[in-house]
C-alpha cells in the first residue's frame, strides 16, 4: 500500500483555510510548515512561553496525505473554491510507500561516541562500552537523538567543563539528552524546560530510563515553569540552550538573568553566519567566545561578569 502527499505553496492569508479545506476533502493528515525549513532562509516563529505564536510562515507549504486512489484533480478544484483562491495553487505530488516505519527510524540511529567516556546509546542497541557513561535514549516525538551537530557540541562542552555539584538549566530540553548528561556527569540538580509537552514527557521517561535520581531533576513546559516558579530565584552555574539563533536572541535577558556571576552560558543551534548577531546580544552580560564548531554549526559560550 502507498499514499500520496499533496504539497501546496501558499501564504499566511490562505494557509489555515487550505488546511481546513484539505481535511474536508478527506486528507488523512495535514501539516503547515516553512518551505525554507533547514535552510539559511528558515523563518522562526515565537509566541509567549507556553502559548502558540499565532503566526504563519511567509513562505509556507501545506502538505496533505491522501490514500493512493484519491482524485487529486478534484481535490484541487474543490479546495480552490472552498479556500477562496483566485486560481488553482502551485503544487507537487510525492508518493509515500508503505514501510516498517519503526525499524526504518531506528536504523538511522546507531550508538554515538561523544568522547572517551561518553556515549549516546539508543534503547534498541547494546552499549559498545558498558564501562562508559552511557546516555540510554529514546527521543520519542522530541528533538534530541544526539546525532545532530548542535547536540554533540553541547555534550562535548558538558563533558569537558561541567563540575560535580553544578546546578544546571537546560532550556529547550527536547528529549532531555543534555539534562541527563549533566546529571550523569555529576550535576547536583537540573531543571529542563521546553515549550512542547511531548518533550517534557520524553525527558521524564528518559531520565528514569537512565536511573537518574528524581530528587535531582525537574522537567516542565515553559508555561509550567512560569506558573510554578521552576525557574529558580537562586541563579545556577550553567545554562545550556540548544535551540536556534532567533529564539536565543529573544530569550537573552531571561537566560542571562538565571546565570550566577562567573557562571556559564552555553548556546547552540547557531549557524556560522549568525554568530556575530547572537554574540553581540549576550556580550551585555557575558564574556563570549566561540567554544567549538562542527560542520556549519557553532557553539558559543560565555562567563558572566
């Protein structure tokens, strides 16, 4: 069995209407995304913590999955009318073949060696080095398998620089991989924060899978963190944020406030051409430097003055 994906180029004014119209035409699922995702032209959208941004990408695409026998020409005629378009939209079709999706996904992730003593081991693999510090990971629906350079840059810094007893905030914790690494490397307490509730669920499950002491970690959505005061009044030793350049710039005052004097800020998700912009913002509070690079990505770190 196979399926058809109908991908339509659109703009913010019509994206939601197209999405609704496609569902009315029998789409199995519909997704709105940035047509420039994973390129230098990617547009970041942000709202208040815990709340949706309410915005749509300027260069948007709507993807709809249909059964293979769907009449796509009729679908296009109908949605052109229903979504009040002036003409039939630009589109392309892709075929999705049936596969063992679980096995396919798992096959993409093998154990990853971060350093002499630190490994990332997916739950479906045996550890290559049982004596090492092994991060046993199932990302679920959250970002953070450990395969991405931005994650590896952060893990490498934690491995080299984290001191036993440090207090850490992992902002944008995803699967919890950085928070768990900090705990297994000797952190006294870690607070993991993410906008996505599924990330919090994955982080909690992975922390327990790694036998982390429940008294030493808290994971919460940004909304919960604000409501419950989980962002500590007492400043922490290390704040690590593996997100993207634009949110790092927007979050700079919040992240800076949570770092104690002489504490460390660790920033990842930054492309080489974005370094100057991010560094200039954080220089207000920190002595910043490029700590490491991998492929097109840069790790920025700073010590608070």
